[in-house]
C-alpha cells in the first residue's frame, strides 16, 4: 500500500478531527452535489440492515434516519460532539433506538458485536498505514455473518492538493478561511476491492456515474 513519506500522522489526524468539529455548523452547506448520489441512497436501502447496526463516523446524521428504517438499534460513533449534536436533532423522534458514542475511531474499541456496520464518507479519511488496523476493528465489531456497507467519494479539488496529487494529505478551509489539513485517499473501486480482499474481506466495490462509490459484503470466511 502506498503511504506518504511521513508516517507520523497523529498530528494530521488530530487536525482532521478539529476540522470536522469546527465545520459542523456549515457542513451541510458544502455537501458534494454531483451525479451518483441517488445510487448511494439506493445502495443503503438495498442493504436494509436489520438488528443492531453500528454506524462509524456518523457525522451530522445524514444517513442515520435511513438506517433506522430497518434496524432495531443504531450505535453511532463519531469524534466530533458538534456533529453528534446535529445527528441527535435528526433522529429526535427515534432517540430511544440510537446510542451515541463519542470516540476517536482509530483508538475506539467496540464493546459488543453488531449485525451490520455502515460507514458514510469515512473510508477515504483513513490513512493507508492505518487501513489494516481499522478493518481489524470493523472485524471485531461484526457478528458471524454480519455485513458491511460503505459509501464514499474520490473527489478532491485542485485547491485542496497542497502537497501534490500523489499525496493523500489535503487542506480544507472553513467559511472564514481558516485552513485545516485532513486525509483524503482517492480510492479507485478496483484497487479498494483488491486491498480489502488481501485483508480477508469479500466486498464488492461499485462505482457510480459520478465521483462516488459504494461497497458491500462481509468476511471471506463467512
């Protein structure tokens, strides 16, 4: 797997969390409006996770209500209390079925196993050198036969590429111009599928007509 020259990425990941905490109030104004978004909605509806579902990086709760259409319970994990506050507003009518956990996904340990795991626009923010460890956490979160679904995009603007196109470090600015660095890995569906297979997952990754992609499946041994 390709890794940026500087493997000491904790400072970058801390800055990434700071960005999502600071941008919460304006996050919905900057959502990516590109073709293919409806395919992600359809993929989640087809996934239709039942039982206990784990949502990693729930953000402002964009997808949580759709998960609740089928799930008995949703455990929503995120590192930003500001984002989770927005998510709680979205699911106010179903709060008794949602457990919010405030945690850094790179250090968080699941306290039990789930029937399904969902990740919305998170995979691209996982550095390559933490990719395998992160998927071990996903593995430890799933019950036997459990399924995974993720949706994401490979979109990066020219202005964000402060270290060049080959780097997975980008810079994003708040509405007031304050800069924050973050991780943005421009996965191709084909390579992502191969990397997951090498880690013991049987996940098919599908492109959309736009910059988005989605992947679903489970462990190869299940």
